[in-house]
């Protein structure tokens, strides 16, 4: 089946969202408002692309709990292609504290996938590439996958002339750069931890010297590999390099957020949607911000309506 996008994420999640009037540590906390959704960065991206009217296929691995996961994705009309393994799907929990207006995320580390899962994923990936032009690889991989799997995916995609957007960090990202992905879209702290591991910064912090180091690296990636980097920075302007290799910033809309989980993924989906329509990178960033803002005012993660 032809698709507009192939979205890859190798770390699926059952997302539990719990709303609390207040969070009292060392006490029983009760909630009458909560929900459970299929999530993980790739599911969130796929869900928003689907809501934007795109034909999108999501490639992932599913282990114990897959029936429930697929029930939730079917309710969202998502098209999943999966490789089976025996490790359980992790559960992550969002705690929304109304009194303090905070969103706290508790992330479970995944258990290792089976030894042959990576090979199954690559085989499926090669088949799915035939029927799409746009690839988004999003999120960390579950434990047990080979360190080479993401760079191999980038290499295969670029050899076949696909457009590819990367939303992952660390060694996986560094090892993918030699294959010249089109877009790197991560947040500012992730970029810093990847390329300047001796430095650290919070998503809402400002550091002029560190920002200049980051800009220099963005320019280097563009000059040497043609890679365009887009960095979200919480409530601060998005930092990006445009189609002409010029560093720009785009302001974020001021909103009263409900649940910010999945807003970065909504941004990625909106960005990719506009790029697929041949919009400029600046216009794509603006639409990405709009999608991220729409997600943030909703309780369900990874949606724009």
C-alpha cells in the first residue's frame, strides 16, 4: 500500500495519564480523571500525521501486551506493521498536578528485545520503503537492538532516494550523520548532550556561549553534509538553519498547557507534513510549532484535535 510517510520507532509505550488536584508524596493520591493511550514517539507522530490526512505507516516491534496496544492504535485508525518479540511493552506514566501546573513524566526503561528482532525490523523496513518517499525515525530504540540499526536505516533510505527526518540523539545520531540525513529535529539539550557531552543545559535555560557552540555545529553539519538542524527549546524560540544555510529563530505561541507530552512529536509531524507539501523550512517550522501548541492544550498525548 502506498503511503505518504513511513514512521519508525523501536520503543513503543503504553502511556498512562493521571490528573491530580495536587501530588502529595508519601500519601495516597486519588484521581477521577485519567486515560490510557498507545504512545511512544513514533505512535504520536503517526497519529498526528493521520489527523492531518496523511497516509502513514508505523513500523515498530511489539511484545507482551500487543493485543491491547493494537486495540488502542486501531481506535486511532493507525496503520501499524510490527515485528513480534517476547519482551513486554513498557508503561510510562504522566502525572499532571493541577495545583502546581506541572507535568511529571515517569519513564520505564524497556527490557531487551529478542536477538532476531533487529533483523525482522530491517527486512520489513526494506519492503515498506518501496511504497513511500518520506521516512521519520523517532525516539530511542529498546534495549537489545544492534547499535548499527538506525545508521543502517538511514543508509538504506538515502541510497534509495528517500527524504529522511531524524528525531533521536546520542551515538545513534552521531553514527547516522555520515549517511547525510535531510533533517535532524531534536531538542536543544539533546543536541548538546550528543555533540558536547561535557556540557549540560535544561530545556528552558539560556546559555549564550553554549548556544554559539551549537550554532557553529549546525552550520558545520549544513556545510559538510547538507543536513538541516531544527532544535526546539521549550517555551523559547525554535532554533533552526533554513534552506539557504542561515540560522533563524521562530517564536513559540504563549499558551496555557494541559499536557505537554507528545508536543515535540506533534511538532515533528507538522514539520514533515509541510515539507512534504514543498513548503519552505521556515513555514514548516511555523506549522510544527502550531501542531505542538495544539497538542499541549489537550489531555491526550500526541494529538492535535
